[in-house]
C-alpha cells in the first residue's frame, strides 16, 4: 500500500509542473450583500466543472479559464442564496448581490441518495448543518453541537469522547451508526469497530458541513448502517484559502470535583494555485475529565454489606461464597454461608483524570487534472487520552490512529482507496487495574482465608472460644484483618503497583491491552444519468479487509493476526414519474462477509411535490448490523469467566468449539448447543413532510415504524471438560435471540421561523416508543427517552457586529439498562442549556465568542 501512495504522489506532482494553456475566458467582478458590504470568501464556480475561485477580502474575484462560453457560473456563500449567471462573452465583468438565506431551501445533500439532490426533495429523512449553523452553534465544539439535531443523541463517555447515536436502541456507543469523514469510515478496531466521536477526527475549523441520515440505510451504505450514517465533510483548499486560527479557553465545573481549566486551539492554512491546492489543519483540546463519583452499590446494598459492589469502585467485584460451617468444621447451620467481596479502590484512585486530551492533524492535497477530473490525497493522524465506557471502564491512553486516502473523482464518478492503522498505546482496563492491584499485595485466596478465619473467631460464642460479636461487627473486624497490608492510594508502593499492572497485558494479572490493527477499503461509483435519458442510474461497490492484531490480549490472534474481508455492490435508479412533482427511487445492495452469508438490502422511496416547497415523502428501508469484531473473535480470560466470540473461525483458532457445541447450562447443568452469532436485521416504513412557507416558516415532520429481528444477545455456559474435573469455569458466548421481534415507532416535528428582524426561533420534538417487552430486559431495553424537546433562539445580527444564540434540550425520564448496570437505573429529566454571544471585529477579520454550556 505504501508503494502505491508514493507512486501517486509522484504522479500528482508531475502534473503540477505541466504548463497550462492560455486563458480563453476572463470573468471578474465583485460580490456584495444587500447592504453593499463586500463578501470575502464567496465561491465562484463554473457549474458542473472543477473550475473556480473565491473572492478576496474586498469581495473581488478574477476567474480565468480556457473554457469557451457559454457556460453557467455559480456564486455562493454560506448563509446566502446561490446565484447562477450565464456567461456568454470571453470577457465579462459582474456585480453580484447575494441575498441572505434563512433556511436550507436551496441546499443540496449527498447522503440521502449518494448523489447531489435538493435538501427539500430528499426521499428520506436527512438533516444538514451548514457553515453558518456551525459558526452560530453555542456548543463548545462542532461535534457537541450535533446534539441539537432532531434525531441525534450524544452520549458523553468523557470530555473528549462523545458518541453519536441515531434511531433505535441507545448505548454508550453505537456500532450501528457509521461515521464518515470525507467518505472515510472513522471506526476503530480495538474497541470493536465503532467511531470514537471526533476524538481522532478533524479540526473544528476544517469542517465544511455535516449531514445526518437517521435510520436504516444499508441499501446504499451496507452493513452497520443500522441506526444512521453521519457524514462530516471537510473544507476544500480550493474553496477555503488562507490562514484561520481559533483559540478557546474556559472552565469545567462539578459539585464533586470542583472547577478545572480547559483550552483548545485550531489552526488551518490552505493555498490554491491554478490547478493545485493544499491544506493543513492542526487541533489540540485539553481538559480535566469528569470524575466518577457514584459509589453506591449496584444493587442498592448498604455500604457495610459483606458483598458490597460499588458503581465506580473496582476490585470489590472479586467475590466468593464462604461456607463457614465447612471451613470451621461445625455442624451445618451453625454459622451458615456468606457472600463476601474484596475491598476495592475508587476509580479516582486508579486513574488520573488530568489531562483528557485530543491532538489531531489533517493534510490535504488536490490536483485538477482537467476541468472535470480531480485527484486528491488526504492524511489524518490523531492521538488522545480519554475514558470509554463499555462492559468495563477503559482508559484510552496515548491511542494513535492514522488514515491515508487516495481519490479520483469526476462529475459522474469516483474511485477511492483508504487505509486505517491504529496503536492502542498505553490503553488499559481500569476495572482490572483495581482487581490486580489488590492481587499485588495479597492473593484472593489468602485474603478470603484471612477474612473467613477472623469472622469465624469473632462470631462464634465464647463457649466455642469465639468473641460472640454481632454479625456486622464480626464482618467489620474480618475485613480489617484481611486488609492488613493493603496498598494505600497515593503512596509510592501503590503507584508502582498501578504502573506494573497497566503495563502487563494479561487481564488475569494485569490490565493493559494491545492493538496494532488496521483496515483497507476500496470503493467506487459511476453515475450513468447523463447516458440514459429516462432514468438516473448509479452503480457502485466496495471491498474491505481488516487486519486485526491484538497479540492475544483481546482476540484470538496470539499466534496469527486475524484477516477479515467483506464486500458490497449496489445499484440505484430514480425517475421523475410526473415532472417536478413525483419522483420515485429504488435501491438494491448485495453484501458479503467472510463469516456470514450474503445479504440483500432493498430500499424504495418516493417524493411528491404538488406545489413548490411542499414535499411529501414515503419510503421502505432495510438495514442489517454485522456482529462487531469483538463478538466474532474475542478470546479473553477474565479470571472469573472467559469471553468467547461466536464464529467458526474463532473456534478453529482457539480449539474451543466444544463450548458452543455442548456447553453446560449454568442453571440446569444440562448440555446445550449455542448457535454462532449472526447479523441482526430491521425493516422500516417512513412517511414525512417538508415545507417552506412564505420563506419564513420551515417544517419537517416524519413518522416511522421499525421491526427489529435476530437481535444480539449473550449467554453463559460452563466448560464441559473442566466441569467433569470439578472445575467451574463460565464462558460468555455471543449469539442471537431468534424468537423475538421488537417494534419501535417514532415521530418527529421540526419547526423554524425566521423573522425579518433577523431573529430565528426553532423547536424540534421527537417521540420514540417500543411495542412489547419489559424495560428490565436488556434485549428489550430502549435506552432512549420517549420524549425529546430541543429549542433554539438567536440573532446573528443583533447589531452590525453583535450576535447571540441559545439552545436548550430536555428529555423525559427513562430506564437505562446495560451490561455494566444490569439492574438498570433511571436517567433523564434534565434540561441542558447552551448559550453564546459573538462579536465580530472586521478590521481584524476575527470573531470573539463567550459562551456557557
């Protein structure tokens, strides 16, 4: 792959020195707003060609091209209505006045159908955040601002890592949502193949726009486009030139941990020549992470319970049942049995929350080989330190991720190749850090022996040689004795033990893990629309190969890295059944995978526009979610249990096929056969309405009904061979729930009103409901509020240079169920308010912002 990249570099730079023909047409002019103010940075582009320029600080442009008239010139700028002007003379001077635009009525989106189409007439629900909205967002980062989109929920794992979720079931992450940056999948490998928010994404000031496609989208985007697709598009160095700098500073505050500083800086520089352009963007953000401070027992037990298991306390999960009568040689029923857990450590003792950080760089090269053909190379690198909440709490420490992308695109096609590589660095499991720091100063066996011996002596009556203490006092004395020698947080010995445990990559004695993995992806699409007069037809496909290497610390790759391939091909056809009124679109995609059977995903959609700016849509969509790499290949011995991925290839690698074939049910002690994990599926029907009334009121309403089948689940069995030897070792297996369908239905309404005075008011409401099942059942748990309300209010031109924006979000209370809180808990009911005041300083070409979140 590296040789291929070098070859393309040489290819690109050779073109740079090729002489250009003399300009045949010269168009020059000015671009101003309705108040005669110059508009710097406005784009001036020949329609349908890779030919264009932008206005300077005075709103002046000069476009020289060898293209002969006539042709159309498009003049556009974020927040203004695009103008299209026909050029008929070889030398033309223009005075262009752009009108301010309040809504995205003229905007185009690509995500809904993989080709450019009107935002208003998209056949399925789609949301877009343009440059103006990004600038006006009162959120601390552009990614935080996505929470204001109607169907987006952001789950904060930390100050750095926030995971976006779409429709369907909520989780701390969302493996069913694809996140693409300039068409590149931003997923990782060690975490199981889902994106880490924008932790290793792109700089805020290099974001051009964002599109979000909620719901099932597998007919165009393949596996894992299950709850949505998030598109983040960066700025072209041809369209956005010059030096941009953004610096931010502030404070985070919590009642438990107090206040701590945060800061960030973003820099971007871009330069364009005749046909060559380049850019570089740098970003750094640093803060003190949120401190976990809920220490309540996971099942509501009192703090002095012998088997207390605190939420953010680690090590107390190591527990056993002590048969005191058997240990003391007493008649059965004298002292009975007790469940006891070791004394754990608080998370704040095991992990330093300062700093949480994210450092990123992206470089882009562009070369326009012809007026219709552009070659591109992009490089991204990101590193960071953050916490990720999964089954356990994971410290992503010095994680390093890199991306290379090569692309060739024309007006009606693209071919793209990209590669990802990652290094987990010093990442580790905080829970196992607590477990194994405990084992550094005393083994589990010795600790429980000390506890039992002391408890028996303390609780036995004096007549039997004991102290005759009440149970609670006997337990307190037993814990005190067992904890003799305990390493105290903050001491040199404690810190040395943590360092040793984190660097040991075996969860039975350490907490570190390795991932030196990556994947390569090849894809392309051709649009035949200009060749077929009666239908718009697109055909495309992709091939991806994962190379997984965790050196046996997570997956079954101790002796041999894992190779996984997948492929897909799709076709989409659309046609105007009634010109400018009824458009019908059909899509079909075939996907294959090394470990799963081929699957076909269809989509059918229609848009009806009886009058301009009033659009009714209806669609049938399908989605499927391939099991993540973890559930396919994990082979992780946790000491108390083993996690074993459910594929035949994993059985061949581990030699543990007996566990799936004839594992022993932990309750009935009967042999059971557990099927390997397969994809899960959904089918969705949706209707919607989108309208712009009197150029003041924007309406977007939708309703959907989704049927989920073959949902993922886990089961626990015992190793039959070890059980025959008297050893009880549980295995957690990955399979599906075959006999249960779950129905979700939802509705949404978005309203935005623009006043002539410049004020904008918006409200978004979503309703989500599950039919059937029990909230306490993890397979049914929706993990999403039934009601969500999001409000916005602002005016970017309160005065000539002063603006403000406010946003508020509220959700109803709901039950959250997950593997780390199987009993569930109530969340929601809170109101979140973001506010920002901005002041423009035209003489410095700068904007000063002050905000609160």
